[in-house]
C-alpha cells in the first residue's frame, strides 16, 4: 500500500467517525514557545483546555490531521532504520469528547480493518504509574475489552509512556503505545494534566486525546520493508543519490542522512525559513551543511542538491502542490547556501585534521571550526566519530555562551550610546517597527523580519519576500509609514509574560530565548512587537521616512535601506 493511499484511508476513516479533517499547519508554528512544529497537536493546544473554542473554530470537538513535523532531538539517530528529522504525523484528536476507550477502539479498528494488520504482529504498552500519576488501568481494561490478552500489554514509566508538554508548558498525560513488529507505530496520548514551566502538574478541567502515528513507520510496516528508507517516501531519493555518485561507495548511513536532511531542507524552505545563524534559520543551515559535507564524502555530482530537490517535490506534490510552485525558489536557496559553504568546507576539513592530531578536539577548537569555517557541531561530531577522535561538547557549548554574552554586550553598548547617535537610533529603531507592519499590510503576513542594522546615516531592514518590490509597492509602504508619523501616535511599552504577549498578537520573529517577562512596544493599533531596543515616545519624533534602496539580500530575502528625519 503506497503512502498516498495510507493517507487517504486515514482521513476517510476518521471523517466517517465524525472528525473534521484539518490541513497541516506550517513548520513555523503558531505556538511561539517552540521553534518548529514538532507534533500534530501543536495547532490544537488551545482546544485541550477549551472545548467550546474548538466548537466555535472547528465546528467540532473531534479533529484529525496529517501534520508536517520537524524534530532535532533525534538528529544523532538519523541514519538508523526508524529515525528522521522531517516526518508526517497522522493524528486524531478529541477535545472533551471521547477518551481512552474511544481512542483505543478507533486505533484498533483502523489498524486491523483498514490496514489489515494482524493482531499477532502487535503488542502494546501503558503507563505504570508513579507518585504523581496513577497506573493507567483504564487503558489496560480497554485493550482487554477488545480481546488483547494482558501478557501483550507492557507497563513502562515516564520516560516511555508519558508525553508532553509540547513547548515549555501545556497539556500532557499518560500514553498507550502500539507496536507492530516491535516498531512503535502509534502513540495515544491522554491529556489529563497541565504542566507549567516549573513542571508542576494540575488536572485539566476536561479530558482530551492526542494521537500521533508516523506515516513513514506505518508505510514501512504496510510495505513490508526493514527500514523507512526503503519505503516509497524515500526509495526514489536513495536511488537518485546512488545515480549521482561518481564512484560507487558503500556508505549507507551517509546516504540516509543526505536523504533525510535534503527532504527536511525542502520543506523548511517551502514554509518560508531561510539559512541563517539564528533560530529556525540555523536549524536549516545545520542540516543543509551536513548534506553538503556528506555529498563531498560520497563525491556526488556537482548538481546533486538541485536533483534531490526535484525528487522530493515529485514525491510530495500531490499532497503539497505548493512545492511544485516554489521549486525554483527552493533550488535558488539551496544553491546559494551550497556555494557559501563549499568555499570554506575544504579549508575546514584541513583544519580539522590539524586540530585532531592528539585524538581530541577541545571546546575552543570546535568553536573555531564553527565560527571561522561554518561547521555546525554535528559536522565536527561526524568527523570525530569517523576518525575515532574525542570532542569536548560541554566546553564547546561554554564557548558559544561566552561569545553570545559578548555579542549582547556589544549590542547594548551600541544601542545605549549617548547624545545624537543614541537619539537617532531610537528614531530609526521605531521606524523599523512601522516599516515591518507596513510591509505586512502591503505584501502579506508571510513577511517576517530577517535582520536589521542601524548606523548614524541609515537603517537597514531585511525581510522574507520572494520577489522584488514594484515601484507602486514601495510607494505604498513609504506612504503608510509617513502617515503613521504624521498622525503623532504615542509609542507605549508594557511589561508582560512572553506567552501573554504572543496571545495578544505581538510579533516575535526573533525570539532567542525570551525571559518569562518581556517588553511589548505598541504604536497605537498599527504595530505591536516584543523588543528590547530604544524607541521614541511619539511617532512624530521620527520626522519622516524615505526608502533609498530595495534589493535582494539572500534567496527569498529582500533588503530595504532607508533614512529618517
């Protein structure tokens, strides 16, 4: 059974069972407490404590989805038979509707009747209980009612059979897991608790169900494969990698890493993420550069990344037609990053050989490879493993933190300057907020800040947008900013909890690791952003705004240079 048919059967089954089918959310999550969408339940988090809200928004208290997900927690395991960074999660959800018995019955019916999986191939697990959460007897009884004998139901603790929350806090609870041929296929989460940032559990007013079944693992079972990389979701990519090899090498793990990371790169870029040294952009850069390094190891043909993008698009274009529409843009992004990193890769590899002569890479040396040669830690770890060299990861993390602290101090010194420059920075900085909102108003909500820089002469603002602005668009943006300046709008600041700021609509595209309390700057109802920079007290202090230049900064990123006053 191919993966498209599995997806179709899943959505049709749960639609018959009264679930509304919800499209996949973006990999850029609405849940701002996490960098990327890591689970199917993330877009539904508010509904687990408010069934009325689910009824209002979804017109239903039952939902199902096939969600794009990306996790970095399994990065070191990618290359084995079952672990990935990018994957799709089949899930069904209940918000104060059915609970454990209903979820177990649906899962059993789908696997045995729709997928025709034999009972003999399955076993199950439940939460064994601890001092805070009792043993999940209800799930055991539900399995027994179906006909499962107790010897096939294993009991495990928090590490295996308790899930959540996604992000820093949220709904969570014990789980019932289903294994097929000893591979964990489906995880049924029973949201009974809310965990706060201090890991304190409180009972939810309503019970909920959140299930997740990896499409790739289910495809492996249904297609009788020993590895997810042998399924129809990966086999064409693996075949293409072998075709691209100049000399055939037996490097199975390297090919698997390339296949997974190339696919993940395509989906991250498609959802608007671009390579950078911060946040989501750095995750993308890490996996792209790992592809480039392994491609060099396998001596792949020079156009390998373009060819892999085309294969990934071909596999997924039926379910994600926007991939085909954005294919050229995706290729442009990977080509630019490839060109950047290939320049330093050979020099970095030579430097690694020098640094590893004593069979150990210090934290300072690993940081040198990162800062001077663009080596994400994963690449240094891969090289160290291949050469049987030790690497001091803790010392590397300490070096990174030391560098970040120095960088923050430099920024504070720059923004805290006295006299004319300090005042001008405040005017320019507030103008970037107005510009950001004006761009989103004219071009659309896909626009996100991708960087900024202020000097005494001008402001520079980078933002995500796929094409050059027309003269009319630039004029409209400029006019909107100047109108807000003329209106003499007060600029207000409010201290609030980060999660409350996001709920209130504050933009937070650069969220390093925000403290629990943040500053939210508002320009009337026009702009609201989480920020720590200097600002004027009234937009009239900016004086005026003029766009001097609009140009490309990187693939999918535009740059505006402007002056104020």
